[in-house]
C-alpha cells in the first residue's frame, strides 16, 4: 500500500472555505440562541440585537458563498481542476441558507416594530 499525496490547495481556497464555514456556524449558533431566548423569555432588546446579528451574519454568509462559487467556477473552468465542482453545490446551499435566514430575520424585525438594520 503506497502513500498517497494529497493535492495542494491554494491559500485563497482554504481561506474562503473556512470563512464561509465560520459564518455558517455563527449564524446557526445565533439562531439557536434566539430560539432559546424566545423560549426562556429574554428581554426584547436582547432579542433585537440577536436578530440584527443574524441579519449581518446571513448576508455575510451569502456574500462569502457567492465569492466561493465564483472562485470554484474559476478553478473548474479555467484551471481545469474538476475536484472543485462539488464545492459549488455546498456554497449554493449555504448561500441560500444565509439569504433566507437574513430575510426572515429582517421580516421579524419589521413585524416587531423595528426599522430593519
């Protein structure tokens, strides 16, 4: 059994992937805190702060995912690295998640009498 060498990735690809995963994790964690706060009866101002944080993280996740999609498309079509083709689907899923969550949080803020961001 031989030792297989892993293919090297660009530092930009690693940075984008980890940044998008960070935004996804923080967005899910903040949604979890908002849900717990709703059940436990957090103060209204705390809930508003968490909703605004969800909006910011959701839009950041969507923007980072768009950049990741463009980077992977560049690598697939111009650099001929077909292994990045499947990453595009992950970025699309996380980008849609971020956009939907940010839109839902904005809707909740507007319904509760806030002024959005």
